[in-house]
C-alpha cells in the first residue's frame, strides 16, 4: 500500500486543526496575549507594597498554588513515530488532536501563572481576614497594579487576582478588574480557576482538576464566549496507563474522543460517530 504524500500529510493536520478551530480564533486572546507580555515586564519592573510575611498571630501565609498542577501527557505520541502511511493515519490524526489539546491547556496556564509567581517572590500582608500581595508597574503615563488575595475557606483557600491601571496595550482602563479567581484545596489535589473577560466582566475560561495520584487524575478546560456564541470543552482523564481526551462544544461536528494505552500501545479515535482503532504497531485494526 503506497505511503501518503507530503501534501496529504499537511491536509490531514489541517483537518484536525480546522475542526478544532482553536488556532485561528480570537477568543479575546489579544487581550490575554497582552497580559502575557506584561507578565515578563512585571518580573523586571514590579515593586511590592507588602511588608510582612506573618499576621499578628505569627501565622504564615499559604503556599502560592500552581495554576496548572497537572497537564495532558502526550509522551505516548511524541515517543512513538511509526512510518506515516494509510495504516497509521488514524494514530497520527489522534496525535494531532492530543497535541492541540495540550497546547491549549499550556496557553491557558500562561494567562495567570506570572501574576501568581510574583506573589511567590515576596511577602504578604494579612488584613480583613485574608492574605494580600500587592505589586505595581509604572512607565510614563502608563501603570498597572496587581493585587493577589488568598481567603481561607473550609477546603483550602479562595484566590483572586485584581488588576487596576492604564496600559495602551489593553485598550482600556482597569479598576479592580477581577482577572482570575479560584479555589484550591489545601493540599493542591483539587481546585478550579475562572479567567474573566474585562468587557463582560464574566468568566470566559474555566479550568479544573482532581488528583488522586501522580498517574491518576483528571483535567477539564472550558472556553465560553457568550458574545460570539462559541464554546468548547476539553477533558482529559488519566488512569495509570489508560488515557482519554474528550472534545465537546459547538466547535466540533459531533464531538471527538481519543483513547490510548501506554502499556499495550493500542488506542482509538472517535470522530463524527466513526470509531477507528490501532494496534500495538499503531496500524489500523478492527475495533473490538
């Protein structure tokens, strides 16, 4: 059976990306990409308004949590590279979807990680029943202030990141804009984050996780733009050697499902209701 040409391979990759339609969507990413730039700027120019690391009872502030404590493990696809042909086409199409899911999650982590990392590098002040870290950036007439708070709740801490100021890259002024909000368990094994849109003041991105062990956990990432009517959810479940990814929302024709086993090496992809399987050689085989 003849192998695929380079053009056919490129078309296959484009097919995966166009069906997901994530790479070309604005998703208000102009606003968030500006934040990514500001994060780098803050790391070099921000200053802290905080002055103490203990409250009046000598209680230490909580550990700054990881924004994205677990990710989508795609080593299975990057470590296995069979010859590309008609028999391995399903494996490679699934690989494309898995990589896009991983990149999407990684991109979300950049949106807030820098702000939390700034808090990790300095002391906090305890006031009004919560811990607070405050930072500011000023350059000419442009300024931006960051306030990170951690409020004790029954299961852990409620975290919030507020932004205020003027910056030409944002295209608008911010006044205590709630950019990021979430609750994280004390041990970090569970939690969720909401990323808010400055125009609607409503959450546009949501991420949650639940960790049982280093090899048993679940992750869910949701985008919901009510103004554009776009939404999608990417869910990833790992149970030892077994891995599942589910794509749902109006960005997909009939949803996409992936499965792979890092021990037996077999897997499958479900697309438009059609299930295609591959064996330990990554070649298509009848589905059981």
